[in-house]
């Protein structure tokens, strides 16, 4: 193999390895605040702890740890998926109140997800 081809191949492999395993861009919202859901059962059977760094996602497996970055401020939080949702078009994740507060998300905000 010629050195230039090998270097190009190596660069492609390293770039693929550094890319996030999963990336989504969209809107985040939060649930469990004043809507009375704190303490209710989540889809995986545990109780919604509004002080925990958890979230709901439509497809990611329960227990998946996801980094959520606010696209306007650059603030980032790490959450664990323990519920299903959101069920509103255009939203990709529902954050617990603690996660939304740490992210600086006041209602609905633009985010990027990565694992």
C-alpha cells in the first residue's frame, strides 16, 4: 500500500472514531415540574425523580447516557434515558426539571445530542 493511500485511510478511520456514536439536533423540552408528574412511573418502571439528571427519548435504550448541549449557549449536561417521549412533533428529548435547569432550558430550547 502506498504511504499516501495509507495515510488517507488512517485519517478516515480516526475521524470516524472521533465522531459521536449518535448525534441528533432538534428541540428539547422538560416535564415533571408543575404538571404533577414528579413521582409518577416512567416507562422503565422507576419513579420520575425531578432532581435527577434523567430524560425521555423515543428510541434510545433505557440506561443510555446522553450528552445534551444547548445550541445557543454551549452549556451541556449528561442525562440517563429512563422514559419514552416526547410526543410532540419536532422535539427530540424531554428533560427532567433538574437537567433542564442545569442546561438553562426555560421551556423549549435547541439542543444537540451525542453519546
